[in-house]
């Protein structure tokens, strides 16, 4: 088996490694309902896929005229989300295989997510991926969330890797844009099928338009090995 030597892989978490968007939708719906907004739909939620929780709530404050402080809304939303996440979050089976395959070859890996550190920790622990993905960066730890490249560049720094040697695995257009801005290659698995034509996805190296239903570990590994820069 060919090993993608010299390559580091940086995974987005929500919608990429795990199917957490339903929990984020429900947490957001409950948080908004507590502020008197009772008609928040899944279609509206999809507009915020790939954007950090903090930035999403800031946008909601403006959109819905919420008067509660951002910090209060964030704490409430995170509390609700963690309750849901701890009760039920599932890793995508082929993504788990991909992580295990890369780990068996000693490929450096990180998670770079718009979720809070507590949410990332809870999900990785609950899915059993924490022991394989020990380098973790939250958007809360950097100046700007996706589509800015900050979270991916910080992940590369912690891995001791150059951006050109990194491959990002993403499900959302802001993440694909962030990978491109960071100077990293990208495997994109759109969570929202309608977003597959977003211009941000035109910059990626491998686009699986069918989303997780189209993703399998071995072909992704083979693509990774075939595109590894010569050392």
C-alpha cells in the first residue's frame, strides 16, 4: 500500500467526520425559540453550515434583532448542543475507516472546527476518535473563523507542517474557501447537495458531489497518495 509520506491531513468536524448538523439545528432552534423566534427551519439552518457557532449567533442577533448579549446566547446554545451531542453523535463509517487507515500509516492528523473546544472534545470522546485525533483547533482559538484560513494555518503550525503539505477534508463552502486561502489541497464532500456548485468548491482537488454517500476511505487514500508533492 502506498503511504502518503510527508502529507498531513486536517479534518473539519461537523458534517465531515460526524453527522452533527441535526444536533446543531435543534440547539439553534431551541435557543431562538427562547428568544421568541419560533419559525426557524432546517432550510434556514443550511445557510449557516460551515460557519462557526459564534459567528452564526452574531448573524442571528442582527437578523432577528435579538437583545440578549452574544455571550449569553453562545453559552445557552453550547449548553443545549452539548446535551444533544453527548446523547447522540455518530461518526460517518467511511470517515472512521479513513482516519484509522491514515493513523495506521502514521500520517499526522488534526481537527480544525468552528465548534467550541468543549463541543469538539465531547464529540471526539463520544465517537471514540479522540485517541486518533489528538491535535485539535477550535475557531474560538483564532482571530477569524472560516472562510478565513486561520484555523487551518494554526492546525498546520501545531502539526509542524507547511501548508503545501496539508490536505483539508471539508463539507462546506466556507471551509473549502479557507483551505484554498491557506494554500492547502482539499477533499470536499458537500453536506448540502445544493452547495456543490458553489464557486469555493471549484478550487478543491477532489470534489465528491454526492456527499458522504459517495465517500469511501480507500479511494480517498489513493487520491491522497497520488497527489503527495515530491519531497
